[in-house]
C-alpha cells in the first residue's frame, strides 16, 4: 500500500483520485467550513465550544511572565 496526497479544488482532487492505478480503499477529506457572514453577536466566541472543558480559577496568573518563570520547588 502506498500513500498519496492530492491537493487542489474538488474537481482536481476527484480527477486525481480517478487517475490512481489500483484499488482506492479509503480517503481522508478536509472540508473548510464557510465563514459566518451574519453574526448577531458581532463576532463569534471561537472558544465557546471549549467551555465545558475549561477550568475556571479566580486567582490563576496566566501572564507570559508567570508561565515562563520557575515556581518554588521546580
């Protein structure tokens, strides 16, 4: 089995797959979602879908300096 990457428009990709010699058993397709044109909020919160996985700590220091500085005991 060999791996082949085909890039281009949908038409170019379809033509490329049709020209492959042998049996094609599987394909991975990356589909870009269209950008939201009409948004009532003025801008979607790109992290909204991650909200259930976020940790909320009131006194956490997430500044660049704090992230790259060693803490006591490190």
